[in-house]
C-alpha cells in the first residue's frame, strides 16, 4: 500500500491529508493560517501541519510516495514559493513553501506546488467526471480559478494563470482589493473584503444597518447571517451575487468550459446566498453556450486531493 500527502495552504486555514492508493483518507489535520508572520515562520507552520497529519495517521516520512501542495497565490512554481500574500494581515514575500515541506521527506519523494485553484480543477478533472473542459472557482478569503482546457491544465508563467480574483469588474470603482488596486472581483466579493465593502456602501448610500461596522473583526459570515433582516446586509449580499454572476460569465467566455465547479468556504457555507444567485443569473451576461454549474462534491478536500493527483503524475 502506498500513501500520498496533500497540503492545502489557504489564507484562513492550512489543511493536510494523507490518502492511500484508493484515495481513501487515512489522516488529516487543519490548523489556522498564521496572519502576522514572516516568510520563514509561515513555511514552518505549514510543515507543522504535515508533521501533525503524519503523526495522526501513525505514518513516517518514508511511508509517503508523493507530496502535493496547493497554495493561495501568487506563487512561483519554479522557485517553489508564495511570492506575495495579499489576503494575509502581514505583507510577506518569497515564502519557501515547497522546500520547507520537501525537507521532511526522502529526496526520492516528488514534492510539487500548484496554485490552490489549479489543484482544485485537477481534482474535478481527474476525479469528478470525464469532461475535457472544466473550471474550478474558489470563493473564499480570496477568489481564484483553475482551468483545464482540451484536457490540459492551464498554468501559465510561474503557475499563475487564471488569477481571476484580480479581473477588473468595474474600472471606475475606488473599492480597493487586497492587492492595492481597485475594482477587482475580490474587492467586491471575497470574504476578506466583504466587511469593508459593507462599510463603503453604508457610507456612500446611507443604508440603515445594525451591523457592528465599527468592529475590526466584523466577518463576511456575520454579514451573510443578517441577510433579509438588515437592510445593509441584504443590499450587500445582493450586490455580491451580481458581481459573482458577472465573474462566472467572464470565466465562461474565457475558457468555454463544459462545467464550472465552485468551492471555497464562502460558497460552501452560504449556498443559498452565494451559489444560487450566481447560478440563476450568470447566463444574463453570457454570449456563449452556458456550462453546467455546481458546488464541488469534494468539500474541504478538493485542493489537497487535486494536489495529490498532480504529484502522482511525477512518480516513475
């Protein structure tokens, strides 16, 4: 029996799992992503998630045949690093992620790095069906996508193709994204930016609200929880639905997929308020044949599973 380890490095959580040859999960661990950190400390925290998962499964580094990492970006797949961290509280560059994880295993064990959304689309393509044209979209702390077109994963330079969270949706907007630019999809609809978007709408449109806008720890989840009861929360969630519909239509125009699978905490935890509105209305913005659209069936494991599938292709 061979075992494979997958690591999902997100802006909110670091998830790790080990599967066997049948892709049955035999161990897993989840830890919060460090926010105020340095590059080396961040990489070490990812390594601790690996150590904890192996310990949980009663496994050693020599039991693992391949290691796959899916990480938020932008990344550099050649250098094996996270190059920037727009959705962390710390502005960190050059995180040596792949090297730090690979040092825990024998040199014969391939350790690969993908953008997390690329890993998600690998899982959807390899494990989720036989479509040759698939997009995986993550709506979470940030927004990203991975695309398989004509059966091939599109990675682009340094592995940063389809960084769709930074597509411009409204050039006239001063709504700032975590990257510092304005008008991006993430600026309106990512979990990290929704609280500030609520404050902007309240200030500009004078909409009544009982949301605690003055609290620094106001979360996107707290805003969604007040939908239908609070006028500002209701207005914001409706606007987010529109922005997401436009974004998904852009993906359909760019990649012409057979289907779009959607994951990420924001979509999975709020399917009625996030997934269903965009699924209903994205065709209003569409010229090409609409793809099938659905929530991923792999839940929280989609990135780690896809990273494993990608790593397995590097085995002899």
